[in-house]
C-alpha cells in the first residue's frame, strides 16, 4: 500500500510539471491604502505576461475577478476601456479623487455598495451587462452616467446622490430599470439631466429631484429646446406610470411654466439664433437671392465705371489748364519798326552791291557763295515781317 501511494505521488508530480500552471484567478486589493494614482491597465500589464494580455473591441480584457473591498484610493482611480469578464467588487471602497471608468464594459455583476466617491464618478459610455449595486453609495461631487447602457437592474437604494447627476442619452435595455426610488432624502433637490434618456425605464419620485440641463451637453439652441420639451414630456408620463402623484403634478407645473416662458420658440412664432441662421441660409440658397445678387453686382460695376470716367475727365481738364497759354498781342506790330527793318536791309544790299562791283573776285566759286548768302539774308528778312 505504501508503494502504491509513492507511485501515485510520483505520477502526480510528473503530471503537475506537464500541465500548465493556471493563471491568476483574482486581483485582490482589499483593505489596502494606495497613496498614488491607481491605474488598472498598468497593474494588468505588470501581473499578466504580455503574450497573455487579451484585447477585444479595442478594450483590454480582464478575465479575473477584481476585488478591492474597503480599500482607500488617495490618488485618482483609472479603469478606462477595460472589459471586465468576471465580477467586480469595490464595496466600501473610498475614492478620494476621480474614479474614471470611461468606456469600460462589465460583463458580470458589479458591486459599489457603500462606496464613497469624494470627487467625480465617471461612468460615461460604460456598458453594464449584468446587475449593478450602488446601494448606500455616497457621491459627493458629480455622477456622470451619460451615454451609459444598462442590461439589468441598477439599484441606488439608500444612496446619497450628488447635487448634479447626468443621465443624458442613457440606454436601458431588455426591460431593465434604473431604480432611484429609495435614494437618501437630501436637504436640497437632486438635479438630473435626462435629455434623450430612456426615462420610462427609470424609477424615481420627482419630488426629490429637479430637472436641469447641463451646458456641457448643449447641442444647437433649437435642438436643446426640442430635447428639453421631450425630457419634460417623458418625465410627466413616467411619474404618472409609476404612480408618483405629487411628482407628476410638480413636473406638470414646471413644464407649463417653462413652456409659457419660451412659447414663441416652441410654436415657431419666436426666433432663436438657430432659426435665424437657418432663415439666412435658406435665403442665400433661394433663387431670389441670386437675382438680387446679380442685379446688385451690375449696379456696382456701373457705379465703379462711372467714377473712373469722371476721374478721367477731371484729370484731362487739370492737364489742359496746366499748359502755358500763348500771349496774344492786343495790338498789331508797330509799322514804323517794320519799315525801318526793310530800309536797313535795302541800304545794306546797295552797299554790298557797290563793294562787290569794286571787288575783283578770285574765282567763280566765291561769286556763287556770295549770292547764296545774299538769298538767305533776303529770305530771313521776309520771314521777320
């Protein structure tokens, strides 16, 4: 019998070496205190070999249970874009700074009961595929659930909500509900933004809440009025559906007051900035605009050409006025001066003829030159008349 036991242990040891060692089944960070930022993706990389890290739909896969019960996170907690395939237990945890689960996906149950969120609780675009427990959780600053989706019940029984909760575009599927019926009664009303959300699948008494519209999720002005109106209408139906009579009358009264304050915008008689912009855009795209445009363009061209032509005429007038004006004598030349000039020429010619007759010329060339000069002198005298 002893030998049989020895052989069994031997073969079990060999089998243990031959079979792969199972991967870590749980990430347990319970009852600890982290003074620095807690980044779950870094811890996954540190604890799991690179060749075993999985990605799916651009999410890092964590196929181990995450447990951090009663843990204090003094730095920021970050678990963005992680696919949690196993249960997550963060009950009684304290998040001193932002707790960021942006675009995470929870395929199994999630437990945030008694958790204390002292800064932002960011669950935007998170997909909850199983039940979520926020019972008795404390949200001190702001709860962001916009664009999140819920496939099963999410309960907030006994939870202390923050002053502002964003539920914009929250999707609730498969008959699930978002249950706020038993939230802790506060001294002030909890403000919620429920634009484009599936309000009919939320359960809460509106006497504890106040609808508001967060500016961070503002669309165009015209769309905002549409979403606000739809939010009020859905809220009134939801209060009536679940039998919250006081909440129903409160929502109806608020809606009527809000509607009357902006009646012009809702019935089309008023003009928002968005409607003004659309009116201007429609005018620019209309046929009348192009007719007016071409007519205006032609008038501008004619006006410009007219100005240029006028400037040309004025410039020509200034040039002609700048030219020197010839002086016109007011009286004819004195006859005595003309007579004296002719007598002098005749006298000079006579003296020249007498001198020439007494002068013996050396050659015929000299005679020809003399008469040439003589004719020039006569022509000059005639020209001076």
